[in-house]
């Protein structure tokens, strides 16, 4: 991979549509095929999220998905498990509020890797900037089965966070093509979409529609 492509600022300053390959919605035996479909449809970032999988399974899938993303020049991140980043050849890791200090995740992931942090309020976003996150996820905006225990924060704070943030902000949580126009109008520049992409009957068309709204 070209070394410039691995620079977080360069990659994420241009990314708009972030997809999560969530094994809660896709069977592990179908994960590689889905990754190929997402990449062919031209998503900008791909994350593997496998909350109920073993470390061995995550590492195995990561090693297979990483070269696919490299060929497509799409950043590939793991959800949690920064220590698996070097082994899988992924470009970085995304961690939550309860996953410990960001600098520890960065050390485990390795030099030059991307480290993102989930945030659920303006205060948490500010803390993530201060600790050196390369980007943040901001949400959940809407109720979502992916995060059933989280109270939706709505779209009112998007513009303020977007204006203040020194790093890319990816809005997340219940975002789909059907509500993306409202999210964009509220100030979002980048979004994460999960089930909308994974369940799309016409994935290339779905991605094209989302891109048209974001771009």
C-alpha cells in the first residue's frame, strides 16, 4: 500500500460514506462476499464489527478482508481489538467510550494506524479531540437495533460538533437513505450506515443515492 494512503488525515478528509460489516446482520460465512459487494459499490471506509465472534475468527476474517480493501484503496478498520491490527494488516481500529485510553489503543495498533472513537455528546466529542483521535463517530442519532441500549441523541448538535471539530466527524446510528437528506441538512458531512447497506436489494444503487446526497 502506498504510504501516503495510510495517513489518517489524508484518508478521512476525503471519506464520506463509512460502511460497517456487522456480523450481527451478516453470517460469518458470507462476510467476505459482502465485503466484496460493499467495495464494488464504492463505499469509502469499511469496518469489521464482530461483537460475538472469537478473536481467532476476527483475525481470520481480518486477514482476508484487508487485501481486498487495499486493492480497492479503501481504509479497513477493526471494531475493538487494537492488538489485532498488526496481525490482520488493517489500517486501524475503532474504539468505544468504555474501551480504555486512546493512547493505549494507538500503541497496540502500531505506528501510523488510524484510531477512531465513538462519542455520544458534545462533551465526549471534545474529549476525543483532546486525546488525539483521528476521527469520531457521533451518535446514535436515531434508535437503532445495533445499539439498543443507547438513547438517541437526535440531530440538533450535528452542526455545532461539525463546526468545532478539528477532525472528521462521522454521524452514526439509525441512518439510512430514507433519512439521510435530513441528516445532511442538519450539517452532517460524513455518515456511517450499517443495516441500510447490508440489507439493500440494489447495493450499488443505494450507495449511489447516498453519495449523491452527501456530495
